[in-house]
């Protein structure tokens, strides 16, 4: 066998094969037959574990969201040592995940996966989102109630910024003279100063 696995772990071997193909060709650039070939099994063997190609990608995404949620929870650290530090740490964790797990990242965010059709994926994705919402809520709570944006909106703005940095300057064809982490940190700083959460000289 190419990868030295036992057929008792064929399901995970197929996930690993899909990750390899996604990283090389994108989440929509491979077939189930190619995944089977990469895992060194027959195409028919795939259907013992997955109903089809989307089902395989959904499992890749589920595992990715599980890793992502754990990284975000670790970075958030219960909001310590301060709401600002915890919030900034989750942004860095987002970029670190995208850099270290490109196949998972693409399956999660670029495959067009319908989360409503895969509730197990949706559940673990919500776990990751909940960390971002908590981090945003911790910062927003420092603003007067009348000037406080909804935490979910706050989190969505920063998530969009993080995703944009990944897509444009980490994995895309565009190149910046600045590291992705600096781009994100500066962008978040501008956003937070606009809300009055950072002093102008920070």
C-alpha cells in the first residue's frame, strides 16, 4: 500500500487522499475516482464509507472545523489576559489555521458545501463561530450600550477581514510587501479605533 495504512482505517485514508488532492487542485478539482486512486483502493470501496463526493468533502470540512474550533478556543483562552488580547489572538489563530491546514480550509470555505445538508458539519462550524462571537462580545461590552454593535456583526466584520487577507495575500496570486499577520492586525486596529475601542496612538 502506498501510504502504509490498514484497510480498517479506509475512511480516514480517503479523507487524507481528498486533503492531498484539495491542496493541489482545489476542492472542486478532483473526482472520487482520483481520491480512490490516491488512497490506493478501488472506486467501489469509496462508497462503503461515503455516499458521494460531497459527502467526502463534508467529512474533510467537519474535521477542519473541529481543528479550527479547538485552535480558536485555545487562542481565546476564556477572554484572558484581556478582552483585547483575546480578540487579537483569535485573529492570529485564523491565519495560522489557514496556513497550516490549507486543504481543510478550502473544503470548509471554498467548496460550496451546503451546511444545511450536513448538520454534523454545521454543528462544529457553529462551535468555531461561537468563539469569535464571544471574543467580539467581550470587546463590545466596553462600549456604551447606545454605541455597541451587535457582537455577531462585530465578529462578522473581522471574520470577513481575516478571510480576505487569507484569500488575497496568503493563498492568492496577489503579493504584499507586508506579512498577512501585519495586514490583519493593522486592519483590525483601524476598525477598533473607529469604534472607539483603541486610542488613536495605539
